């Protein structure tokens, strides 16, 4: 098989649709934005859209499809959100069922689809500027922490901000802030940097999600709002039904990361 | 009476609430962001919120209040959107009734309030950088034009992008782009600059709204997405009921224009 990093988004979506690719999508179709998926029945859609509007850093909306629609318009042509993600999680009243490879048979006409930006986009920009991304170097999942910062609630949706952490050499922190600030639609600039206790994190060695990474002498922990936030908030609200991508198994769009940068 | 430009937003809102100030708000509480108002029954709220999410340049949301709520949270403390705007327009099925000075007696528990950014914020930044703003110099209303660019539709809401135009000396155009790009939540960078016919404008001397302004030798017409867009789109959709501010009679927030700048 050809190096999957070199496939176009369209080629990878076709492989995923056929069930040939059911693994995580990290590193695939380099340069193109990947997206988180949240599908909710219409009755929850206004509140969740409002939650995203009020909390754009953890919940950067890339595209929202109206009730019943499963074809993206701005993120990709010829894509079907019911089949083009390698693995889905279905939650009923907050309880996770067995992961599935497509959701066609679960689909209903009142389902509203939300696609949210993902930090893969700005990590690529950091690496291009030779800002190290430790969890990639150490081949781990990024460490994530629940903070004491409350998101602005909307309807039934409420909960704390979850952040991801990347240790950055102090001489490169300003550059890391500048680069990620360009990507407002994929979490944007850091939510916090420096002392973790200021945002309620007790021990960087014990992340709430993901895996710990090495922090070297002279490095500052830098925290970005994380896409796990909306997932945690939705799970906490226990809607009758919610479908998401399985962690790491994202929707691959036709939009270049560079197109998401503000200027 | 003290110079109204020097009043605090809270002081002006109190005067407006009492009915003492019922004139346009341009130039009041310099430095503070003013906002456009759109109130719709809950049945239209998801579609309108989605329209704004899909068209952030003409529809930059500053705050959305859930059904029945009339007190702002992030834009101002102790403000009531039913009384704190000098003049309101009420439309029933797209038909304008007599302007009113408060909407308390019209208020219903299913009303959802949208407050949208206004170009007053970036004009102040342009003036501070000595970029001329012609309609202010000539004491006219900004010229606005209906373009041939379609907004992305959402539910019943659809229509063309409306732009405002400011002629800028060519040596200051780059600066004008840089400055306004910082204000993504108040229309952001230009939607177009140069040849008006490229966006379907036939005659700059005949704006669709507002008044024409002088364009001098060596100046380039620069076009920004305009807050009239959502108003025109809502009117076109003819909802059972819609309440807006009367043109020029805005909501004055406690948020500094500078706080709206991205970085």
C-alpha cells in the first residue's frame, strides 16, 4: 500500500467508506484539516450550537449540517459523515455502546451534525516552525487535563474547560503563541501558560486523559483549549442519543490547514 | 448636559432606559463596542444562529441570550435589552410597525436575543491610525451596496451579502486591511477591494442604503461586510415576528473595542 500520508483526503475517505482503513487518522493526508464529529438530535441542537458560540476556543465550529443532512458542503465535496469516519462512538443517555464503522443504519432525519476543529492543524504549523511537539516526538497521546475554568453554559450543556499541554522551550514560547493564534478555528492561542496550579491542575505527571510527556529543564508548560471539552460536556448532559468519532479517528477534510489561518 | 461622548456605557444605558436619550448612539461612550440587535421567537433561533455561524463576516455574534432572557451577561452588567436601546423596530411577517422606545410590553418567554458587532468599533481604530473615514468626515451615513455574493443559506434565511464602502488613499489600504483584520468579531478584514463591478456593484454614486461619499483621485474603494446583511435576510424571510434596533440606535456595551481585537 502507498504511504497513506501521501493519499489525498478524497482517496482516504474512499478507503474509510469501504472499511479498508479503520485505524486512527493522525498523520494521514498531511496538510489537510481533520475534524471532530458530534451528532445530536435536533431538540438539543440549538443549545449545543449556542454552547459552541459561547466557547469558541474549546469548540471551534468548522461546519454544521442542518437536520437530516449528512453531506458536508464547505469542508469536503462528496463526503458522507455517516460512513467517512473510521470508527464511531454511540452514546445513549451518556452510556457508550460498541464502537461501529458506519452509522447509516442508526441515522435519523432529525440528526444535526457538528464538525469541530482539531489541534492536529496547529501542530503541523508548530513543527514547520521547528517548535517541538513533545507527544509526537515521544509517540504518545497528548496529555489532557480538566481545569478549574468553567465553560459558559448553554441550556443543558455545562462543564469545565479541558486543556491539552505541550512543554515548549522558553525561547520558543512567544513563537508558539503567535503561530497558534493564527488558527482561531482550531483552538487558537493558548488558554494558559506557566504555573499549572493557577488553572487547577495538581500534577502534570497525571493527566486526566492521554499520557504524560517529558518536561525538560527550561521548558514552560503551555496549555491549549482541547476538543475533549465539548465531548465531556455532551457526555455529562446525557442526551437521549449522541454520536461522535472514536478518539483519534477523525473526519479528513479537503480544506488545507493553511486555509484555516486567519492571516 | 455633560458631553455624551464622556458618559460611561452604564450612564448612557440609564438615560436611554428612562427615555431621556432617544437619538442615535454614534459617538457616544467612545472606546466601547456598540451592538446590533435581532430578537426572534425560539422557533427561528436555530436557523438564525446557524446563519450567523456560516456567515461570520456579515453576522459577527457578540452575545446570544437564551429564550426569555433579556439581561446580557458578557457584553454588559445590569443591562436589559428590552429597554436599553433608544429605539426599536418591530416587524410582523416582514412588515414594519411604528418605532417604539421599549419592548417590555411586547416581550415573550420564547424570544431569543442576538447581539451582533458593528463597524463603529473598527472605524475608531482606523481613525486612531489616521486612516480617513470619509462618511464621518462628510457627516453622512456610510454608503452600503447589495452585492452579487450569496451568503451561505441556513433554513429559511438566505440572501446576498451587503457591504459598506470606505474610500482609502492607496498608500493606506494595506494598513486599513491590517487594522480591520484584527477585529474579526466586528466584520473583520475587507470582503473586497478595488473594482466594484467584480462584486456586482454598478454605480458607487448610487448606494442601496446610506448616502454616497466623495472618492478622491488616488483612492481605492474598500468594501467590508455590513451588519445590514442579517437585517435584510431576516426581513426577506418574513418571520411571524422580529424585533431589531432602529438603524443607528444601537446597544452600548461595557466591552472596550480593544477587547474585541484578536491580537
